[in-house]
C-alpha cells in the first residue's frame, strides 16, 4: 500500500467515503518451477499537502509536493514451493511453505491546503463574497453565521499572474481553544504565504477598529509563526458602513477599504496582494516532504 501525493486530486473525500483499501493478492506457484505472480501495488492518491498519521497519532509522512510518497503497509513475503525443499534423496517433497500475511495499517489523513493567501475574518465578514468576487470559486453566501463549513479554494487571475486564495470558516473569540469552527480549520492556513485579515465594518456588536488586532491574537495563540507572516488588512462593507472606516484607518493606516459586494477598492487590494505574494514566493523555499523511516524486525528464515 503506497500513499502518494498527486496534483490531480483535490480532496480526501474519496477516502472518507471508502476508508477500507486493500492491495492486490499474490498468486500460488505453478508447475514446472514457476513462481506465483506478485500482488499488485495499490496507490492511494491524495492531494499535495496531506499529512499521514499512524494509529498512535505519530506523523508518518508530510506529502507536501506532488510525487511525495510513503509505503503505508508492505505485502507479506511469499513462501517457498515444494521445489525449494528438494534434495538429492528427496526429489519430490509433498509439502511447501505458506506465504506470510501482509501488513495492516490504520492511518489518519489530514489535508493542509496549499494556498498563497489565507483569508481570515469573523463569521459574516464577507469572506465568501470576496473570494467569489475575485475568483471563479462559488462558495455558499448567506446572512447567518458559519455559512462556510468547509475550506474553499479560489484561483485569482489577472493577466498572466495568478495566486490561490483559501477561505476558511469564520473565527470567533477563543477559536485557538476550539471554540466555533476556526480551530478545526486554522491548520489549513499553516502553508499560506500571506494572510489577509478581513474586517467587518457592519458588525453591530464589535469595534471594527480593533478587529484586526483580535483576529491576529487568535492566530498567534494557535501558531505564533503563522501570525508573523506577511499580512494585509481589508475593511469590508464600505458600501453600507463607510462612516466606520475612518476609525479603522486611524488604528490601522495601511488597511484597504473595500466592498466585496460592489467591487469598490478591490483593484487596489489586488495590486497589493499580487505584490506581497510575489515577494513571499521569492523568499519561501520549495515545499519539502517528510517521511519517517521505521526499521522493522525482519525474521530470519531457516
């Protein structure tokens, strides 16, 4: 059984729905000293960025790039046929050796999205509307919290340039402790080169001027290194709540004031995103996979 990262695969849904996988069986030996056919390898294709854990919760492999692979379970060694026991006095022994059973493994697969820009904000900040406006992604948009239940990826294109943006479920205060849905999905941003904090100008129960600081604090409590990556701040819903934009700019002078609904300010935001993504890509090393090698006890055959 081989688990291999393949760029043609986007999700782990197939293995969630069909979790039991088996490799091909070997065939018995045949007459005229012929060996039986070996069992065929089974390749389990997963998206690049997949982490493989064993049943003890130990990271077995980080399949970061296409082609990275790990042998999850080996097939059993075949037994010797009766010809292997023939001697000068026993030309046709009537017994043979059974083959060994193959290995079994229980694995947990976890996908961490490979995105250039990670989109972070409170529920109903307009993240799904923004990614739908900037890319061909069509996430669900509605006026109630936690409309986004699973991460969404969108490719943002402009001329010959492009980058991948990831939209994760909205955070709530205490997300780093598991509150809401954010803690389950913040790990998807661990490979993002740039973070885009989306502030909601229309939030009735929060101060938009402080939202960026609170969001960044939640990310830092989850992963301090993630919070230190290049980031931009955008204040959304300027079409309906422009009067609150001044307070945001006073607290965060470099924030962009935008409206994902009308498109206001998005060209300027894209200019900055493409620039910072280009700088982050130039400074970021290539993704390197990791495989933990285990030395197995190999019984001596007598």
